[in-house]
């Protein structure tokens, strides 16, 4: 059976990569001075916000998995170092999402 944390982690990493790519496109569209209602800029904005919300949900799921494994690390064969690594991943990923707030 796959480690649920690793499954969610992979999904989060894929989602973050997608968000960062959309964010770069959004910044180019915004800085290009041509965005208007209903164009690619608005669509990209909506997509980024939706993906951020979805990724935040994945992070909440990851946090729940981590808390369960912290209560009984022996059951899952996890060392303190692995648990710390997972906490760090969650913290860093949350920061990466926060950085992607959309300035006007």
C-alpha cells in the first residue's frame, strides 16, 4: 500500500508547479498592459485562485495524514526525522501558496 502522505505530497507538488506556471503567465499578462474583462488575464486569474483553493484542500488532507502518523509513528514505520521532513514540506508549501497572492 502506498504511503498516503507521499500520494498527497505528489499531488501538491504537481498543483504548485501548475500554479507557478499560471502565475508567471498572469504576471506577463498583467505587466503587458493589455488585460481587459473576459480575456485570458481574467481566465488565468480565476484558474489560479481555484487551483490555490484546491491545493489548500490537499494541504489540509496532508496535515490530517501527518497528525495521524505523529500519534503513532511506529505503526507507520516513521522516524522523527521523516516526520520533521513532512512538517517542513507542509510549512514550505503553505508559504509558496501565500506568495502567490494576486496583487491588483
